[in-house]
C-alpha cells in the first residue's frame, strides 16, 4: 500500500505460503512476507522497516505518523487473533477486542477521519490491512461483525478500503480465509 500511495513503481510476486518456492526462501530464509528490495540488493522482510525505507527514499507524499499517534490501534490485531482463536465465549477475548475498537473509535471521533487527522499515514495503512483481516475472518469463522455503534471505525474502514492503494493490494477474501483456517482450527 505504501508504494501505491507514493506512486513508486514496483514488481509484485505472489507466493503460496503453504508451498514456498526456493527462489523465495533464498531472499526470505524465514519465509516472511512481505519482502522488499529497494534496489540495493538487500532484502527486507519486516513491514515496519520496509515502510521506513520507502519513506526515506520517497518522502513525498509523507506518510509519517506523528510519534504521539504511533501506537493508536496497536493492540487491535493481537486482540483480534486471541478472539478469533478462542473456543471459550467467557474468556474475555471478545470484550478485549471491543475495548480496543472503542478506543480507536474514540480517537477517530476526536482526531479523524484518519489517525493523524485529514491525511492518511503509515499507521492507517498498517491498521487498515489488519482491520480487513479482522472483518473477513471474524465474519467467516464466528459470524461476528464490528458493532454498528462504532460509527467512526465503520467510516474509517470504508475510507481506507476504498483507497486505490488498498483496492490494488488487498488479498482475495478466499485466500485470507484459507490462511486463517489452520490457526482457527488448531
């Protein structure tokens, strides 16, 4: 999404993570995705580092998230994963996720429409893809949806999911579900 937002040319290769090809394991020995090479021959397999490298090489438009907003929404993904994997409805994992989504909703009401106000930032791009996973996986595996009263979160996901950068790079829902199935059914 970052390279799309910055209009940086790139080549994307999709990898079957259940059957990683040899060429891929040579550039990403741990088998992590995404992996990025900025042209210097070094491959990077950490999304946050990739985003920083792209921001440094291509500073316009800026996607820098102000430090005071860097952690907004940062607990949503681990809360989502815990709830998704939960087999015990009384373990508090749903409430923990709802609390994190409420905190995001409150932040967006006060500062939105994006985490940093009017301009999309790296934090939004990161959180947007995680919220897409959350929406698709929880609806599929648990019949669960983000509550309607979280209106700012709904407006936020609608805005992010309609961005050209997201539309061009989002995973197919069936691939996303297939990727989560082994973790849910473990």
